[in-house]
């Protein structure tokens, strides 16, 4: 087989991920961030529970690792949903590509993947593309506070932490991708309902459940993550290469931002995304 299955899985994951941002925006138009996160996650958990395969018994160490991954995603998604509610999906999609910088650095530090001269040039291209993508133009630019850009960048850092943990957990060979997803979605659901109770947030669950995009979003999450976990279980898979392929999701998000929300400056955003993808590809290939 000429192409490794894990690469194909990550390509499909990227397409699904890119299409999720407009769906998240649609859900957030009717409910607050904590409700959207809980409903999205819990429905995903129910879907995952019906397809779980493997023993649900975990060692204390594995349970701790899954809990750490779940907390990283809890923080990342809370930040990203709060930002997505306020910024255009195309802006979110391209800024979200900054996760490649964190993923590359972490894969070198913790997984001992190599960083060559090409890798350094790649990071410079990525940083340059991100800078020009977020540089405000004098006319016709979307208006939003820069704090939301920083929230997206922070969420990218936490998602990179989650990605490293994914690779490490699956490399241990003690848990299947479906069991990891079962516990991950369960822990995440508990964390979000606890957040709602502790912060005394308004719980708009009935309104959320009436939004048809919520169910499509959850299905996309479950199926996409299952593909990603399966890719991580392949010993030959590399976090740096997976990061390259996953970032193609930004192109999907930018195009959908134009088609669905008629967002502005799409050509500039696509060019910046292209520069970033070229930089990522330079390092990986």
C-alpha cells in the first residue's frame, strides 16, 4: 500500500475539522458557550459509548494521562468557543493554524522528533503567514478585540498538549482508540457540567437540543477523533506530519466562512493559509 492508512485518516480528520467551525458558530448563535460545550461533548459521548471496543478497565497511570488530556481539551475548547462566538470563522480557522508551532516544538522536546534547518525555515514561514493573516487592514476588515486572537492562540497551545498526550497514550498499547474516546468524552462532559454548576452559568440545554447543527457537530467530532486516535496508534505516525495534514482544515473553514457567512478578505486569508501550509510542508516533506 503506497500511502499509509494513518495519513488517509488524518486527511479525512482535517476535512471534518474544517467544516466544524461554521457549525460551532451556528450553535453559539442560540446558546452560551458553556451550554454549547456540554451539549456538544455529551452527545458525542453517547455516540462514542455505543461503539466502544476493548476493556474499560484502566490502570491508575493511564487514567491519569486520559484525565490530563481531557483537562487540556477542556481549557482549549473553552477558550476557542469563547473566541469563535466573537470572531469570523475564517479568522478563527487561520489563527488556529498557530497550533503547528506549539506541536512542532513539543514533538521535538517530548517525542524527540528532529528539527532541521528546513524545520526552522518552516516555523518562520508559519509565523509570517499568521502575522499577515491577523494584521488589520485599513478598510473593510472585520472588527473584534485582539484578546480573542490571544484566546485562539492559547487554545492552540493546549490542543498541542492534548496532541502530544494522544500520541504518548496510544504508543503505550494499553488502550484502544474507542476506549480512549469513551473516557475522554465522559471526563470532558463531567468537567463542563461542573463548570456550569460552579460558575452558576445559565444552562440553556433545551434550546441547544433544538439546534440541528448540534447533532451534526457531535457526530463529526466522534468520527473525526476516532480517525485521529487510530492514526496515533500507528507506530510509524509522526506528530509533525499529522499536524501538516490537519492544518488543511483551515482552507475548508475559510471557504465555508465565505459561502455561509459572506466573510471578507477571503483571498488574503487563503494566501496567508497557503504560505503557512507551504511552511509546514517544507518541514515535513
